[in-house]
């Protein structure tokens, strides 16, 4: 019989993936199974190597939901089979999250479990909208109230007459569909109809929207703004601080959706930069990075590293492809003691630094031509090893050979096209829901053209603009008929974002 596993009820926070706690991330990384709510940001699944299942599948009155009893059963059965299970819930598990019901089911079944708190939506929504729920000048208390009670209850347990007299801030969860009733009940109970109020939708995400009005005018204002769940209602004088303290919605790319075309395993830095700038990253890899089909040629070259005067890298993938294999076969950086190292740019040089190695040559311009020009005066009669992809431009070895160098090209990773985009990505492009797509290599530009149907291609250059990492990438895009709206001056993903900001301003 399998040893019983354990369940972690983890709060995912309100939407911004950066608000996950460190302990929550640790649980995700060691989980065998993750069951996550529909409100959880899918970007959090980057921390998961196990099977992840969304728990909203069966039709329900509020959309697609899975019955709570079924979720409880899944948790118990998975743990009984010996698995480490993470139940990932939006916000905090015990704040209007039904986490206590899941914990009770686990306790009844004698399943070990832990609760990992998360940032609840009320505090995050207020702070991301510039509202202090307990500003000392306005409120010494705050009340969290459900706007959606258990429909099987015989009567409401929310005392609106009492809440109307509450001197602090009122925060209603899940109350958008009952906003009119909430407002009418509070005013009927004696709440000043001119009390400042707001509704915040999709809090802490790039799609956050905030509608402010007096209490009596709030339902009309929200309807006019066509606000949709998930949302929170905040009522109180503290709402007046928003005009001065709103910060999140002022980020330079707030609300923009940007397609990240890097391979899935290497998109983290671009995703984090997009989030930092207020944009919503949309993962749409056009290529995949794979190991060589066999390592024979690489292993033979690793045994001859002492024979080379130079080892050059034109990508971070080349660095990891060569050096990870060197370590895996029992070697280490001492094998490179007799060679000088060159990289195409600072990003590749930083990849080298992760192995505690420093590049001897990094050209100011991040292009193969610039690297070749920097090396040409130094390579006559010298042996050069180029750790490269399975495909790419050949200008570098040609120029180095013309300069008198003896170049050996070593494929340390495969750069291959993905088979297709997800239907969701294509739909977003066709409907003009993507604002930008970043292109970070000529092969990515060509891959984009191949992967998109005509209906999506027609959107490029109009509602969906393209940003290129370099003139070489721009040229490749234009050759296949893709219009470039912005081009990076610094040939990195940070440069792509800077170019987008410049084009937006």
C-alpha cells in the first residue's frame, strides 16, 4: 500500500504572479499534482513540473465550476495514492475561498495537510488601486463582507443596517452581480448616498480597471464601464486617496498585451520585465530549444578543448549547451584554461558568468558582424570553436576564416520550429486583443509568418504591431512580409520593451 501523501492548500494571491509567497512557490516546485482554481494566474504554473489540472470543468451558474465535493474527493484520493498535492486557490484559502471546507474533508480522511496563506484580494486590490483601507484620517477599521452568500441558506446573514452605521471601510467580495442591491440596502440602512466608493476589476493584473463614484451613482457608473468579474467593491472615505496614490495603472505599458515568442523554458526574464512594466505577457513560442540528436560530435570536441585558442558563443543557449554537457561528461571549466572566450553581447556574457567565466571579448554592437570585426585582428593562425545552434547565419565563420582563423563549428543545441500556436493565441490575434508581438531572432520572425493563418496575419501591422530585436531580425521579417513598427537599439529583450515604450509615447 502506498504511503499517504500530503496536501498543501496554497493561496495564489490576487492575480499578479509576483505576489505568490516563497513557501507557496516551494510547494508548487515539489508537487506531484496541482489542482488550481480558474482565477489563478496561469503564469504561476511556470513553477510546476508536475501535472496541473484546472478545477473548473462542469457547467455552473457562475460559469464553469467543479463541484466542491468532487474537489474534496480528488484531494483525498491523490494524497491516499502517495502524492504531494497542491490545491492552488486565488487570494487566500480561508478568506471567502472555501479552503476551510477542503481542510475539513482532509482532516476527516486523516490526510496530512498544511495551509499556506496568500495575499487576499481586498488588500491587494486596494493597494494596487492606490487605496489604503485603514488610512488613519479616514478609517480605523475595515470589514470584509461576502457579496455572494450560500444560495442554500434560508436568509441572509449580512446585516446591512449594521454595516450602514459602520465607521470604517467596507469591502465586498464577489458582489458585482448584486451591486444594486448592496447599494440600495446600505442607503436604506442610513449610509450617506454621497459616500465615496469604487469597484476594482481584475485587481493587480494588467487588465485592472477601477471605477469610482459616489455610492448612489456607483451601479450606473459600473454598468457604463461594462466592468466584469472578478471584482471587489470598496466603500468609504479612503477611496478619495486614489487620485493621489494610484501607481499601478501609471506603469509605462499598463494594460498592453505583448506576445513573448521566446522558447517556453527561456521566457522568464521577458515575462518578468513585461509584468514590471504593467503589461500582460502572452506566451507564444515559435521555436523550441532541444539537445542534439546525439552527443558524439560534442563529446569529441569537449575532449579536445585544450587544442583551441578561442571558444565563441553567440547565444545563451550555446553557453549552456556546451558547458552543461562538459559538466555532465565529468569535466569542468579547467578544460577551457588555454582558450580565450568571446560572446556576441552582454546577455550571452552574463550566461557565461553563471558558470564563473568571463568573456575576453564582447563587441559594443550585438551582431555577428561586430563580433567578427572585434576578433579578426587577433585570430590569424588560431583555432576557433564556435558553439552554435543547428541553424543560423553563417557570416561569423566566413569573416573569421577570411581573417586567417581556423573555425570549427559545433552544434550544441537544436533550434526547431514549434508545430502550431495554441488556438487561444490565434484567437487573440484575430480579435485584435494582442497589442504587440516581440521578435527576437530571424528564425522567430519567419516562424511567426508560418504559424499564423491569413486571418491572423491580416491583423499584423494594424491592431497588432511587431517589435524587432535588431536590424537583422527586421530584415528577415520584412522579407516574409511582416511589417515592423519598432526596432530595439539595444539588441536584447529589454531593448524590445524600450522600443515599444518609445513607440507608445
